[in-house]
């Protein structure tokens, strides 16, 4: 008989404490009657584990009684003579948790951002009382295989993996790993980052520097007034990026509903203002042109010395927000997220005279 459940199989029953549901997680126990409904909507059906066993464990990232977006980032396995002795689990950037007795032959694998499990099998001993081998393949072409050292493999039990996105691990462990289940997510449609703030954003954030676009000089050597015109355009590229380097949000398309820090003149100085909130991609680069035009009349003997310039602002600041996860079923949930925002923006073109240029150079040299 193959180990693993079909889509119509029942979910793992959770340990009951009185009238509430108990789940042991990376951040401690949670008590919530909503958890069973949440896991039906979000977690793929998996093999039943004897949760009444005193050595039962379940390692998941939980925030506000929902998943916190952290996924299995790295796994380490110790193999002994007759069993898998221990498993070490890294969720996101959390410290690792080790279950079992950590000795014997050791192997580990760290997942790349966006990497999924594409095939998973477990092996047990003849009595099915302990795990003897773990094997899986990933979407990045990686393969992990570790087996007890004294005996060969017995019956293989292929595991249904759902989306292949692994949110955690549960099982039974004491002096070895006696039972094990990888907790996979159901298919995710997309992500939406909302309620974005930049806690450290201030006038002195990032760097703001003048960029000379073009100079213009003219002199009227005649005896009559003459017209002059200073016009042009310059291509620029603005960019915005909200980093998500690990966790759930790297596995599907993400949109961002947020204001963007933009360089702007604030009083007599230049700093940062927030744009109106709009919907963006998680990373964007847009090309556009800055244009300018000025004209006038030069009297005989007069000269003119102008410069067209803009300010380029480059910024890299932390952001906080809420990540909304939309499952393909339509079910939604949110979790808090922190990341790094990077952007490049420009001011409108200014046209200044030679005195203005000298003042800029003096300010830059100070």
C-alpha cells in the first residue's frame, strides 16, 4: 500500500485540549477553533500522524493564528545504522529546530528562493515503526537522498506533495524519527502587498545628487536685440522594488499597493515625499524623458550662461506591510512582512544661471 493521501482524503486530525484545538508550532502552541478550517483551505491533505503520542511534534511558522509566510528553507538529516536518527528544520530565517538524536551520517540541503519539492518518498522498517530513508527532488534539479547505513531499503512510500511548497514538518521523534510528514500548501494564485510603510524614511534618507543635463551659452555681439532658446530632452529610468527574498511570496506573482518614496523639493532643500498610493509590480523599471524649454531676448552686448539639471534620488530603506495570500480556491489570509525597498527617482528639470551653477559646485565641495 502506498503511503500518502489523495485529494479526497481527510486532513491530519489535531490534538484536542478541552474544547479547543492545539497545534505545536515554531512559535509555541496556539489555541483556535478556526485552525481546522484554515488548514482545510490552505494545507494539502497529508498522512495521518499519531498526534496522541507524547513525542509528536509539528513545526510550522504561525502568526495571528495563520501561517506567517515562512517556509522550509533548509533541512538536515542524520542517518544511523537502522533508522533515520534525527531531522533538523529551518523555517525562513528562524533558528533551526532538531528532532530526534543528532548523530550518525549527516546530509543537508538548502532550498533556493522559489524552489519546490517535485517528488518525495519515505521508507520505513518492516514493522513501520521508524523511518529508514528520505528521498526528494526539487524544481531546481536538486536531489536529496539519505538512508540508514546497515540495511537496504524496504518498501517505498511515495508522498502526495500538492503544490510542492513545504510549510513545515510534523512527526514523532525521540531516539530516532519514528514517523514523518511534510506539510505542503494547496495551490496559490497570487500575492498582494498592502498597508506598506517605511518606518525610517526621512529627509536625509538615501542619496540625492544634482545631474547636469545640458549647458547653454550665448552672446549678442550685434547691434540689435536677438532671440535665444534653450530646449532639449534627456532619457531617464526610474525604478521601484520591494524585496521578498524568501518565504511564501516568492512562489507566485505579487502586486504591491503602496505609495512610493520620490525625491522632491521641500522648502529650500531636497528630500523625500510619498506619492499617491497605486498598484505596482513587485519590481519595475520605467523609461521616460525629461524635457525643458526656456527662451528670451538678448540685448546688444549681453551674454547668457544657463544649465539644465535634475536631482536623482537613490534610496534603500526598510518597509513593513501586510501580505495577502490568495489561494486558487479563492480563500484569502494575511500575514505581516518586513523587507527592503529600493528605488530611483528624479525631480523635474530646473534651469539655472551661472551663479546658480557656481553655488551648486560650492555646496558639493563643502
